[in-house]
């Protein structure tokens, strides 16, 4: 799995010192702006041209209006912010559970070989089950309660937490472990004071991937079984062919996902700021 | 009572295509309170010997006893100081020094005065809340030594502790170590590449030969050190003494022949009377 | 990698402990299933019966082979479309700052939207047929391959590029013999993530609306409250996902014989 790799790679341009210092930068910014303007313009033009019916392709303006309107006027039983609150509640519960279980499990797998051997077959089986394939059981076991969405978010986010924690724990410098053992550290102290902080960068990368996967799994689940939430909002929008609502919902989902990631980045940057500076 | 006794110790490692013999039967006694340095070419098994005493490794055959008890695993009665310091990067100097005490179940309040005392002893005042990466190599190693000494171990195992330091710092640390061990006699097993360092610090210097590792010869320094009062004189002065130079040169020759005439060495794996 | 815990190096090998754990789990299920509501926790016998039924007479409009084939074909088609677009764009973005400036912002805009959130729009645009699913898979699988290709190209050792240039390599040579092989390990890991994501997206799309496929089996079983069949369908989803990942690994080892591939 390469979830961690993906989390690290970004679309940030690699700096190459070549050619004059000022010229190309401005040109590239201009190109980027032109690209965005072109895409938006194309959308506006297509929507305005009437080539496609409005129900297939509303203009960006329609979408923005639908977004604003839905803040005041309920759609699918609730306003946008109420739907969002419902989704965020489910997400937080399932995500918190995945981190609270996944990180300790990853650490245990990294430290105790018998635990690793016993757990590995289940983990290897379950991580190939698409998170949404749990929807039928989520419905059977929990009905419309909050347990169902929590199970789905958990099954989406759990694997990334475990794998990255495990990898990080295994990468711990053997010399640190030995040094602490000679100082009298037992299993518990080694896990808490050595493995956990050492694995922290990897864990945080895993948690960010887990959040993205969990958020997306929740939206998927809300498309199928829910009576509230932003996923429910867009699937209801689809049912009544309110395409502006669908797109407004999608924008909201994307924006909130971005905010979640930003928040986690902030936490990541703050944890261990003192010691990580030179590490 | 905290002597170290290696008796007929061998260590073989599993390798692709058979076992690799790191130590042939080695018998070596380090009596209680003695400072023994081990020198030898790379791969002569000197670090293996130290790891066996630390309980980080186990002998294939033979026995390793410390203080009359067989070594089964690491323990705070035997402190290890590593070449790479091995400080926890996410803990401050204070937390690193107090780590072993915390492992013993001591509360922060109980540990505090002890930690402060060792901060002072190791001249680390004002750096208690720094993280290791903010310190120089010499200071980091002083933290590592403090974190070992605070546990008042009976045995000190040092694996090329000053090998990663620059020459200047290295000499300061050597003096520091003399000062520390003079205050409280401890059994020390000290591994080094430096013949000068071994001569300056040790009561006896063990010369090892490699592949498989064995004891080539043991050179006594203690009587000279006592007679000429090395411990009370600065390093540079000691290093100019004829006696010092003679021992150093002898060790050099032994080391060379240990590398060259490997076959002779087998006859020198004699137990040393203490 | 060094074993992190020499103390706990177990005497029993991984297969013994792992096997014992699996057997233990199955026994626990066997024993405890009877005390649960069979409408919630299926009994081992139910699962077996469901598996036999799906494999022979069929369920939800087809047999196991038919459903699986349909799902795998769709997933592969979506994956192929995604890889076919993401690879060239990623290569272009990696090799040209201008291409990066053009595509980068658009990707950055689309990327935060979870692919599954495209499903309702896809249904509006393409209906419940295969088109919608391929569209959703495309959005799901596009980004991982694109980003890894881009990063892969950008991280090709500059000294190798310089060496090739010195030896007079033209743009074609440069692309085929230097940049592609250099970026290949990262490209493959991107493809692997994309393939797994394709599969997950397809199952999701089939759950939401489909006439056929493993997701359809899952949804029908859920509506019929048929827990045994749910387990069978989930198992089929897992086996297909694992097999596809494994196959791509085989392809990767074939294509990159000079690399030591870590599983």
C-alpha cells in the first residue's frame, strides 16, 4: 500500500534553478490564472449557450445561488448547515474510533511479533473489502442509528491508521530501543516513550489519509442509507434533478474535506515542534 | 561485588550459507572496580563482547556473569553508553537524564533533585530544557553519561563513547570520565579504537584479534598510573611521559600483529588471574 | 528491516500463529453464531448455502461468475480510462513547468471532492448504466496516478538526465529510456492505489444503482435481509480486490526487473 507515499507527495512544484529568476514565474502564474479562467469561462459559456439543458449543466451562478439559498431554506428536510452538522458528527465519531483503535493496534503489531502474526491474516483480508461493502451489515446491525455510519467511516479509515503506525513503529531506531532497555524500560514504556514518538510523523501522515478516506466513505454511505447529511442532500438533489443543489453539495463536501485536512496539518505541525526542528 | 566474567564464551551469527563465528571461546575476567579497555581491529568482536555483558545479545555457548549472576537480559545495574549517544530526540535533557528513574517507577518530584544534581555534575546547567538536537556532540554524550550514572550502576559498559566527538572534546571527556570514576570506583568495560585513550583511561588494556574474535594479550597499566599519579595530571602531560609512550607503542605493535598474524592469537585466549 | 523487538521474536512462525488465530476465529463464530439472531449474524451453514446458490443457480439476476465478470470488466475499463488520461498529463506536468501551471490548478480544485460524491451527478448525466460508473471510476483513479507520475518524473535523478543529455539523447530517447524508467516505481505505486480505488468506487456505484454486478448482489441481499449472501458478496469483493492488486504486482515485477520490489 502506498497511502503514506501519496500523502507526502504534493502538487507543489519542485524548484529548479535554471534560467532567469523573475520572468518565468510571472508567466507561469499567468498561465495558471488563464487555465482557471478558461475552465470557468467554458462552463459559463456552455451553460449559457443552451446546448445542454439546464438540468444537466447549470451555470456556476446557479450553483452559487443554490448554495446560498440552501443555508436559509431547507432541502431534503434540513438546511445545508444542518446536513453538514449531521455528517460531521458521524465522521468525528467514526474517525476518532479508527484512530483510537488503529494507532494502538499498529503499535502492538510493531512491537509484539505474536500479535502481529495473529492479526495480520484478518487485517490483510479486511483491508480489501471496500468500505461501502459494509453498508448492508451496517443497516442490518444498526438500522438508521449512528452505529451504521460510524462502522462505515471506521472501515474506511482504520487500515490507513494501522499500516502507517505499524510502518513507523518498525522504522524506530534499534539503538534507541536498546539504549532504553538497558536503562530498565519495560514494554509499556518502550511503546509509549520510544515507538510512539518515533512513529509520529508516519502516524500523522496515515491519519491524514485516513481522514480523507473516512470522509469519502461517509459521503458514500449517506448516498445509500441515511435520512440526513450532505451525502443524503446530494442524492436527494439527484432524485429530484436539482442539479444546482447536487453541485453545491459537492462543493461543500470538498471544502469541508479540505478544512479537515488543513486542521490535521496544523496539529501535525504543532506536535513536537520543539524536538522535530532539528531531527 | 560486580565483576564481569566471560567464561568460554562463543557467539555465532546465522548468515546465508552457514554460521559466522564472531567469537571463538573467550575467557576474560574484569574484577570488581577495575577499568578495562578493549582495543582491536574492526570486526574483532569487541562490541559483541560488550553487548553480551549488557544482555542485549546472548552467547552461543559459554557463560556471562556480572556480579556473580548470569546475564539474562539488560538491566539498570549495568549502564551502557553508546557511540551514537542514543538520546531520545523527543525528550528534553532533563527528561532524558531522568528516564531510567522513571522506568524504576520514581515520581517526577522524587527524581527532580537527583536530575538537578547530575545536570550540575555534568556541567549541563542551563540546558535542562533543551532538546538533544540543540546540543553539541560532547554535551549530548554528557547527557547520555548522566542518564547512566544517575542509576548508580555497578557496571559501566561503554562502546566507543567518544568515537563520534572531535579531538578537543574527546580529551575533555576523557578527563571528565577519570574524574567521575575516581569519585566512585566502578567496574568499567570500555571499548575504543584509540590506543592513547585506552592507555590513558584503563587499569588494564585487552588487545583483541579478529575473525573470529579472541583475546590477544592483556597489558597492565594500573601500577604505572598509580606510581606516576596520572589521574592528578593533565592529559597532555601524561601523554608525554616515557612510560605512557612505551605502553602505547607496545599496544600499537600488538594491534598490528593481531591483524597480521592471526594464527598466533589462538594461543592467547588464556584466562586472566585477577 | 531490523526486528524491532528481539525479546519478542516468537518461537512459533507467522503461519502457525496466523493459522491458529484464523481457526480460532472460525470456531468462535461457529459456536457463538447460534446464540445470535440469524437475521443479524449469519451462521456458517447459511454462508455456505448462499455461496452454493450464488455459484450455481444464481442470485440478483446472475451467477457469481457473471456478476464478478461484469464488475471486474467495468472496474478495468474505468481504470484504463483513468490511467490513459492521468499518465500523459502527469508526464507532461512533470516535464514542463507550463503544463504544470495549466493543469495544476484544475486538479487542485477537483481533488478535494471525494470521488464518491460524483456519483449523483454521474447518474444525472449518464443514468444508471455503465457510463456513470466509468465516469466515477475515472474521477477516483485519476488523481493517484497523476500525482505519482508527476512526482516520479520530478524526482528522476538530475545527474542521470544530464548524463543522457551529454550523450546526445533526443526528446524521444529521453522520455522512453530515461524519464519513464526513472519514474516507473512511483508510477506503479500510483497505479496500484488507483486500481484499488477503482474497485472501491465501482462497488460503491453498484450499491447505489446497478442492474448487475457484485454491488448489486450486496444491495439485493441487504434488501432481502439475507446475511449469508452479504458475507459471500463481501468475500467476493475482497478476493477480487486482492487478486487485482496482486496481478498488478506481477506486471510491475515484469516491467521493472531491475528493481527489488518490496511487497
